[in-house]
C-alpha cells in the first residue's frame, strides 16, 4: 500500500480507501428512486462480514474509511465503530451530513438545524467525541441555498466537534468550483471514473492549487468497471441498480467493454480503472466500495499495479472524447 497526504489536513492516507456504503447492508427507502419502497444499497452484508472486511483491510495497510448516515440507515457507521473498537491502528473515518432516512423516507435537507443534529447522531454511532472528517453530502445548488449548512459545519469545526470539514460534490462542476472558492473546504470528495471523467479537467487542478485533500468516489462506476457485468446481468431485488432503466445498464456495459484493452494477466479492469484515477494529479485517496474481503483485496491490490502507459492513457482519452462509441441517451 502506498500513502498520500490529504491536502492541508496533513493526514497520511492509504491511496486506496474503503467506501463503506455496501457494509451498511441492504435497506429500502421511499421517495428516493420513486414513491415506492425501493432498494437503496447493494448487498445484504452481515455485521460479521463487515467487521471481518475492515479488519483484513487494517492488517494490510488500509487507514481511510468513508461512510454516511444514509448507508444502511446508520448501520454502516455503527459497524465501523464496532470493527475499530480496541484496534491499535490509526484510522481516519470520513462521514457526511444532510442526507438521511426518516421514517423509511429518503431525506435531503441542508439546514443549520439538520447539520447540528446529524453530527451528534454520527458521533454517537461512531462512538467518538470528535469526528475526523464530515462533509456536506452532495447538495445541488438549490439544496445548498444560502450556505447555512456550510456555516454550521464551520462553527462545529471551531468548537472542536469535527477536525476537518468539506464537501462531497455533486456532478455540477461549476457549483463545486464555487464552493471551493469559499476557502472553507479542507477535503473535497468528487465522483470520478474512467467512464465519468468530468471532474478531472477543472475541479482537480483547482483543489490541488488550494491544497484541498481530494477523495474520489464511484471509481468503478457503480460496479460497471469490475468486468463482472454484461447485458444479461440480473441484479438482486435489494440492489439499487435493479430499478435503473435498462438503457442505462446496457450503455454502461458497452462503455466498459471498450476498455478491455487495459486488462492484462497482472491487472484487472477494476485495477486499471483505479490506476487511471491515481494517475490524476491532486488525488489523495480513492474509495472503492467493497462488500467483502475479496473485493477489498482486489481493490487494494491496485496500489501495487503498474501505472497505465502513455499509449493506454491516450486511448482512454480518445474513448472519453467520443463517449466510448455509445450514442448519448
């Protein structure tokens, strides 16, 4: 495992972190994908599986874990606390604010009141006095409004309730740049993958210029860059992808298939995809979701694979320019 500095925080983090959405297990929410009670997770992961996955990661160099209250309706945070209890390793845990479940419904509320209340609940679930990193959870421009949520987060940092604060960005690059311009962000989490490279052009350089630590989420494009999915894949009913339009599924499969040239005997498509992200200047750590030890082992192995060659990077760039040969839809 290789380590990088998380921007101005000075924290040394494993360049492959653990995205703990899957470790919250399966759950259902209304008003997320539809008015129905739809799946909001990926896998029905047991508490013991979650603990074992985290322990294996710690024993093999992992020291950065990302979670959020909405993951498993708090179960992800509680399971992380259980797994870390009594462990000697120094681990940085990043969580989020303002997206949560309430009476089985999906809620997105970015107010001062919610920030104060949700931070306290996260502290309780994680079993800590001070949260390492807390981020606003991907607000749209409209949801962000007058910025009272970020002001409240600044206040909590000044009061010592949280060490470092920041933003988990939406796909709105212009709004993300505006929030970087506030100077309040210590950490910025961005969606970035070979299939969705938009954040690499403007946001990454600006974050790097400001010495803001960058955490990359969705690096495997919701599993489509693992090489394990095809047009005929049927997702389990507790997997959120089961309610996605078929056209979206087929397009993602075809785009990922165009990247088969990156696969080598010593490098999987997933590892090549993670290596592409690690080659982007300014990236501190990549949080690949893992539902079990085997998935985490595969992801963490990307820290040791050979980087993509100049020719491979050029071919990737050309595919991105042409939308991977798939008609926009």
